[in-house]
C-alpha cells in the first residue's frame, strides 16, 4: 500500500448518537452525517421513538439474515414504491414475490457475463466524445469529471441498452434526470420512514412527478423505435423485446419493458458514473496507484485500445475499482420493512419496523476492515476476498435481490476507466475536497473537478 493512502472522513460522523427526530432532519441534509460513531463500531443500532421502530444493521451475518436467509420476513415495499413508483412502476427494482421471480427469470439471460463482455468495445468507444473535448483543452486544464462521467456512461447506455439515438432534448433531459429525480427523492425516503404518506407535498415533489412522467415518455418512444426497427441489433432493449420466459414462453408486456427501461435510465448509468467519478478522484489523490494501473493497462492493451479479452487480464484494475466502491459505494443504503416479527441477533422487531443496511457504514466499519479509511486495492485479491463474509462488501446489494446489472456495471466501469487512463493523467486541483452526498446514489456534493492532461 502506498504511504499515507488515507482519505479524510467527510462528513465526520457525529460523536454521539443523534436523537431520532434529529437524525431524520439530518437525513434531509445528508444521510451520511446522521450516522454516529457508534454505527461504525456496533453490529446493530435500534431506535424506538415516536411509535416507530428503526433498526440499522451493520453485522454481515445479520445482513445475510435480512437479505437472504430470512428474506421472507422483509419487504422492499412500500418503501421502494413510495420513493420510485411514479417513475419505474413495477419493474425489477420494485417487484416482489412471483412477479419479481418471473421478471428476473425473463431478464437474467440478457446479463450473462460472456454476453456483457461483447459490449467492451462499445463501452470504450463511449469515451470518445469526452476524450476529444479534453484534447482541445490545455494540458492540466480543470474538467468537470462528474459531468463527463455522466456523459460517457449515458453514451454507453444508449449504444448498448437502448440501441436508439435520442433527440438532443431527450438526451439532455435523461443525462440530468437521474440526478434531479434522486436529489428530490430523499424527502420521500424520510416521509416513508416516518410512516407518513409520500403524497404529502414537499420540496421537489412536483418536479419528481413531472420528471417521472417525462422519463416514462422517453422510454415509451425508445421502445416504439425498437419495435418498428427493421434492423434487429444486439442491444439489451432489442433482446428484451424478443426474449421469452424460459419456463412459460411468455413475452414481457410493454408496460413492464417501459418500467425496466426507466430503471436503466435512472440507475443504469447513474450508479456507474458515480463509481467512475469516485475512482478517478482516488487515483488523482493517490497518483502512485494511478501510475501502477496505467502501466498494467498499457502492458495488456498497448496502443490498440481495450478489448473484451483484456478485461480479465487486469487484476489491478478490478481491485482498484472494487476498492473505490468500498469507500464510496454507488448505492449507500438498502432499506426493508418487516412484514412479520423478526429477530436480528438479540434484537426483536415487530411487524412494520424499518430496517436499514447503511452500506456506506458497513464498508467502513471498524470491526470489519483494517484501517478502513485507507485506499488499499490489495483488499480485493482472491485470497483476501475468500476470507471475508459475503455481506461485508456489497456495492450491488446481496442475496436474492443482488442487482441484476452488477456484471454489466463492473465490465462497463472497468472498460471506461482503462480507456481513460490510457489517454489521460488526472491530478487533484489545490483545495478540491469533495464531500460524499447521499441521494439514493452517492455523489460528490458539489461535483468533482480534476486537472486533466492528455497524452
């Protein structure tokens, strides 16, 4: 590990545990600032206040109970539907029970690793507009990395998932829609946590309804283009239109296809763009790792660019990307509600309790990680991973509801990161200190600026 490869803890955890009302208020500002120092030491933190039960679970064995072993005692609803329902309807992210199993069975074949690897050239090519714009700037010019990663991952989404070019207005809207929609969603998270109707007007509520409707309109137009196209490509949407449930032979109805396209539009590029943004921040902060990684990429791909056969030959790239998602998990919280009484270790919860797994805390927990604030990609060697509990690290969730696009996101992220490092060097401008800011996804509060020098 490079010397002094330790990040600053921003925002710093409160020294003492906040009261439940104060924690709810703090969540509206930044949920990361609501979790006290004891969260990073204890297996479970329970609040019983205002007639509500809320449990924060950090112990991996207990997390496994919530997400896998005793999953029938917990539900994503009504939490997910309250927050996302007006945009993504009943797609995979929100579906439960047999409806979810049917959709998962229907879509899982589309995300096989060998098929995702075929998209590597498209992922790499998605960087071209960003690299061309950087090349027109002076060496060391400051660039808005967060915005550039959003553009790159949206281009990848368009080329590999949608298979259709969007008009300038739709493209501009979708590039920003995820951030806008998720920024306002924290109000619905707090309202549903307090068992209040999510329909209560709040800052951004009208914008969320409007943006959700607009995103669904874009998804409907994209689907119509896919159905009308005489050329059937290999994009995920085209394959989803033609897919049949292996067990029943049923096609997915258009309503659910639109639901899942909107999920891709909101989360499909938002989470990956944030993972890339934080990865480049860490590599600029610790340039020794940046150079090591660049050397490995050059040794494998040389001047020809990243191909599908290269991804598996870059173990340091994999380790760096995973360590970046440990420190800055793209989805920093998982929430459930008990549907019947449940036991977590020595804690008994009634039906209707809110259960939160703060992934951000788990990934930095003092009892789970040695020097948790150190950037150390060696944590992700095969040997190190084999010794770790499966729920100590979960950037894509865990259990049955692990993100179906996890392999897609990993391959996309690594292909884009390798392509950028082969062409550019990244440095941290003086005074640039991004603050992690949770709004469903984890983003730098005021964006990220880095100095970029093209080779």
